[in-house]
């Protein structure tokens, strides 16, 4: 009998690594996903959010599903609080593709969707963002179909508006909605993610 795979969504809080084990020196000081929930054996995160980033993280025991989501054109939407009042010119630059690098290898980011948004209603993060006396900030939505290391942060910095807070709010059809940091939900219907995902076996 084929193994029945399990899938979960997590609102990853800031301050946690998107992994279950770490072999780095002083790694015992880092917070890992296993501290948030008793996940089943063989679970893996689909893509990653860096330690300071928050939001929707999909986890699965199905390696084929993980590869499909990471390598396909499934959209990932992020809300980013940036330093300064972002300009229309910067938004246009974000959408058109930027010269970036991934671990020293240059690449041009794919065209994406970006827009200004009102201040979103989000839970407080564990580590406070700087105070208002440091100057104005603004919020944008960025929707990507790729996921290079720290890509959104590199993109906003490149156009002159460094990211102060970053939250992934959507993967495909799956939205974070009213989840709270650290909250975990099991998914039984893969259509909640995307309508054309591969068979779950």
C-alpha cells in the first residue's frame, strides 16, 4: 500500500530557521521548525523563508510535490515593509527584472508583479521593527514565480528601498488569512494550493 503523504502550512514567526536540523557551530542557539509542532517523520519545508522573514511556509512528506512547487510557475506573494516612501519608478523597476546575484552568481530576476498597498493588518512580530522616529516606511506587495535566496530583500535594496519586514502571504491559491505566528494547519486537499498539482502518491 502506497504511503499516504501529509501536508501542512505554518505561519513561520521571525527568528526561526526554515529547517529541522542544523550542523553549524553554535547551531544549538538557533530556533528550528520542530520546536513549533510535532511534525511527522520525513517532513520537509517547500522552499524557505530566511530567519528574519515571516509568513506562509508549506511542509510536506512528498518530495515530488516539493520539487514541483519549487520548480514551477506557482506564484508566491509577499508583503514587504520598506525603508522610505517607495516611488512609482521603483515599483516599475521591481516588475521589469533586476541584476542580482545568488551566492556570487549573477542573474536577472524574472518579471514579476509589484504594487503599493495600505498598511496591512498583521500580527506583531517577535523582534520589533525600528520606531517611527527613524523615518517613514511604506508597504508593497511583490508576487514572484521564482525563489532565489533572499530575493525580495535584494530586489527592494537594489531599487533603493531596503526591506525592514517581510511576510509571505500566499503560495498559489493558499493564503495565510487569519493564521497567527507559530500556528500550524494540516492540508488534506491539494487543490487548496493549486489546481494542477501532480498526483499525491
